[in-house]
């Protein structure tokens, strides 16, 4: 496991934008990929976006494709999630995760941040 710290959540109106950041304080073979998951109250934790450190390959859930962009800064060990055209249904706690590869399955990932709240008002 590696320590992960998210930042950048907050309250925004529908149609607005936010950028989340996730700083990883170490990188190992078992954390070759990073992802963002989100969990709304009373619902399961769902995959939103993922990226591989090595080649920057990106992956998105259909619900965010075209609106969210995941990127990385290898020098800073930091991953970003740019969220545009936000909708009320994007409201959730957003979690950063690290693991050996990108999948939509939370159990693939061995490190998790504490989460950051994103609230989109209508």
C-alpha cells in the first residue's frame, strides 16, 4: 500500500467544472495504475476513470466519457481528474486508488485515499 491524498473537491453548480488531484507518496510495481472511483450515498463504489503510469493509457466509464479527463504528472507522482459539464448525478465522494492495472473492480486496487466530496447543485 502507498499513501494517497486527494484534494480539489467542493460544491459547484450544474454545468460547472472541478479538478481533483491525487498525490501518491510512493510508486511500486503493484501501483502501476491509478484510478478514480466514486460513491454516492447508499450506492456502490463505481469506477469513473483510470490511467497507467507507464504509457498514460486512459480508461473511462461511459457515464463520464467526454466530460471527464484523467491525466498524470510522473515527476510529481500526481494524478488529476478534470471534470467538466458536471451534473447533479455526479455528486459523490470521489476516491483515488492505486493498483497493478486499471479495472472497474475496486478489489483490484490495493491503496485508497480517504476521499473528497463533490457536490453538484441543480
